[in-house]
């Protein structure tokens, strides 16, 4: 039980560090993912990540890059507590005896279990975040005062939650996109935690990684974050478009329908919209997360 509390506290600190470092990148990623397909002969709203940053800052100021941060900030403690605590408890179940390092395959299994558990928190949190980020993009693209007012559907995270609960099927509406969330979090976290441990052992030259310094932990965290997005990014695109889809007049009937329609309309590149910002975010954000987790965990004994 003491180890569970240490994982809980350390995961919370790591998650806060990850959120502060990575949220602006995530905002740009969602804006690129959720922008409508341009009509033939017309340019998209954002021509790329840099253009999305420029337009966001010009229309909303620097704070626009942190749009939708309230929802994940409010739940970061619970999210990372679940992720790291479930992983820690699964490590305890799989470890043959105290002090014996797990194999990389066992770390993969622990990450998968943690990803499954955390999906139930990630789905509603990200639905709220994506709605606010997509709204920011719609406001930025509005050309008249009336269209700006029309685009301002939500006043903040709690307003999104109230609207969904009242008008989109109750609590079930908050879990729209749960299947692609599973498809992202389970393999993504399995790969991330396995890659993190594997790279630490590579740097340490063996299974004892206790002597690694902060620089090595930062490198391992960055590699882990890149490995997460490298294998699951298309499922994140599907999740985002489902979560911002109109409830009354939906474009998509489900995950596979969204996948097929994106592929048909935009090709494979449509499944990688916003990939650059996601990868640019994953390295520093996950480096910060794992470093903060390891330092906090070490300080707690």
C-alpha cells in the first residue's frame, strides 16, 4: 500500500509537468486534426503547424495555446495516479520476488493494463479538451461578429460537460470515442513503458538503472513519448474527429466509419494530420513527466 501511495504522488507530479510542457503542442495538434476538409481549389484553414500557431496567437493571444487546459489540469492527479499506480501494482503481481527487475515483455504487459484502466478517465477529459480547442479554431476562422458569437458554443470545461450531459445522451455522451481511446492508450502505454525501461537499460548497460542521471532519464522519457505516438497516431485522429463531431448531424457513425471516410477523402496523410506537433510535444512533455516521476519517487524512498 505504501508503494501505491508513492506511485500516486509521483504520477501526479509527473503528470503536472507533462501537461505544462506539452499542452500548447496538443492544442495545435487538435486544431490541425479537426479542421474541415477544404473545398476543391481552396486552401485549408491552417497550412501547417507553424501557421496554426501564428493564427492562434494572432486571434487569441498566447493564452489560446492553453485553451482547454482546465479539464486535463483538473483531472491530471487522477489520470496519472491511475496510470502509474496500476502499472506499479501490476509490476508487483508479475515480479517473481522482491527486487528482481521485470523483463521488457512484462513491462509491456504492465503498460497495457495501465493504459486500459486510464482510458476511462482519458475519454471524457479529452472530449472536453478537444471541444474547447476546436471551438478556438472555429472562432479564429470567423469573419463577422455574428459568426464569432455562433462559434462560441461553450463557456469553459464545465459548460462543455453540462451541455453533453443535458443534450448528448447523458453520461454516455462523455464517453464518445471510448473505443479509439482504448485503441490508443492500451498499445501506446504498453509500448511507452517498455521502450522507457529498454532505453534506460541500454544507457545503463544492464538491468540496474538506479545510477542513471537526470540527463539519461530525460533521454529515456523522450524516446518513450515518441514511441507512444509513433504507433497509435491514426487512432488519435479518429478519436478527435469523433469527439468534436456534431451530435445532431454527425458526419461519422463510428470509429471504422470515420477511419474509412478520412482515408477516402484525404488518403493516408489524413490520418496523420497534426503528427508533427504531436511528436514535437511527446519528446519534451514525456521527458518532463518521467523525470518528475522518477525524482519524486526517489525522494519518497
